[in-house]
C-alpha cells in the first residue's frame, strides 16, 4: 500500500511483514518484553477505540511524556489514526515548562511513564485548564491516575472498526499530525507543527540507507526528538525489529544481546565510544596491541554506503 500518512506505516508493516515476531521490544528488570507486529497493531487499535470512547476528536491534543518504550509508539499511532494530534514531551524538563506546554497545547489527555513524572506533574494538574485524564504506563500503588492496562481494556470493550476505518479515510496527508516543542533554551518552549506529509516525505527521501538490508534496530536516543522519531518510523516502514535500551547505563550490554544491524546516534556519543576503545587499546602490550590497532584502524576506514 502507499504510505502517505504516518499511521499508514503500520498497515504497510503488517501487509509486507505479517510474520514479524518482534516489531518492538523493551528491556525491563533484565528481561525483554516483546511485541509481534500483530500484537502491536491490536494494541494501537485498542487505544484508538478507548480514546474515541473518552470523547477525543480530530484535532484534539494528546500528550505523551515518557522515555523510549513500546507503549510510546502504540499511543503515538493510536492518537494520529483518529485524527488527534500527538504531542510528545521530554520526560526531563522542568515543572514550569510542563505547565507552559500542557496549557499552550490545550492538552485533553496525557500519558506519563511512572512515579517520577507523577511527582513532577501532580502539583500543576489543577492549573491545567483543558486536561481531563491522565494515564500511567507503569502500575502505581496509589492509583491516583488510571493505569494504561485499564485503557486497553476500555478499548477492547468498545471496539468499532467501521468507525475507526471511516476516521482514517478522512485524514489527509497535510493534516496536522504532531506538535514537537523545542527545548526552550532561548525562552519558553515553542511548538513546531508538523503534518503527516512533513515526516512521511523524509522517509521516502532516504534513498541511500543501510537499513534496506538490516533486520534489527537498536534505539536509545529520545523518541520525543524529531531525529530519532523519524528514524524509528523508517525502521518500521522497512519491517525491522526495534529494541529499546533498558537505560543509558546498559547500552553496551543491551547491544551485545540484541546484535543490531542499525542504530541511530549523535556525534558526541560516537566520540565517547571511540575514546573508550582507543584507551582500551593503549593499555595493551606487544602482539595483542598491534592486532588490536590493526583492526581498529581498519574499522575507521570502513564506509558502509560507499561514500
């Protein structure tokens, strides 16, 4: 099928790679939690049904405050395929910035990751003029806000595939898909409004990419940033398995387990990896050191796309 809107990626994925056992995976407490492409799609639809039951309409803003995890992707697609606007927010910003963004975007519902974000958001909830509901991905003891599992249950109890299909048909490529807020380094955070085509066109424009022969991708950069978000859409468009790091401190061990063939990064992280590898080699002696730096220098000359 032709992908013209972001949520079309899911249908394309299911149509082209129906037997994908691991579409998304996240390591938690030392164990990988995995979702097949069919499980992924089913959960996305369930969240869409639940949001519709809660009265979310086309153009409504729904917030997403969380680190990288499969639930992030599930909620993101669920929001957009009913015509609502996905508003991802960094889980590390100040309380004042949350207050500004949530009010500025006129958020109707927000999803948060867990206890840390609940503690940060709770003092400003009464000042959020349009907010109606808060859902939490991680189960909390105090039950102040709704569990994500309850939302999935609500969606399964209110399935309406005909209504969902009709809503999807009415969404145009140039319709607003997401608002991404800047970090606010030069003042208050500012919202960047992006349509489906703004991002989909970037995916189609990637003519030279090693992802075409890759099967497994590893992700640790924040999904709320446009760079990583667009690349994870690309990975899914190409039918790849996406594994999320358990934490920044477990990246190396997670990579050893996953053996990814694709990973997005930023220069500073690569510099740190390079420096660590170089320092390791410097501590060696004799033949071992010579062999190490022969391999090290060979690797630095390798260009995967021939440019």
